[in-house]
């Protein structure tokens, strides 16, 4: 994650009461973009620690749907 991601989370939180963030699994990232830099656990920890994030869910695919 970089400052642009955090800024997007901050802006998203201004639009809702509860912000749920999806963390994409490493295998899906590898298929879409190449080898990930962080592990699943590291990405989950980073997203969970963000002060604007209320809940974190695991995303199985790189292009999730609203369902």
C-alpha cells in the first residue's frame, strides 16, 4: 500500500458509516499483476491497522463484484 491507497480509504470513509475493505489473495494478485510484495497476512494486518477501516474481508479474485 502507498499514500494513494490510504487517501482513497480516507475519502471512502467520509462517504459511509462503516468501511469494509477487501484484501486480495496473493494467488489472485500473481495472476493479475505478477508476484506480490507482501504476504496475505501482511496485507491483512496493514489494512486492519488503518484508522479509517472498520472491517477487512479476503477477496478470492482480483476483480470482485459487489455481491
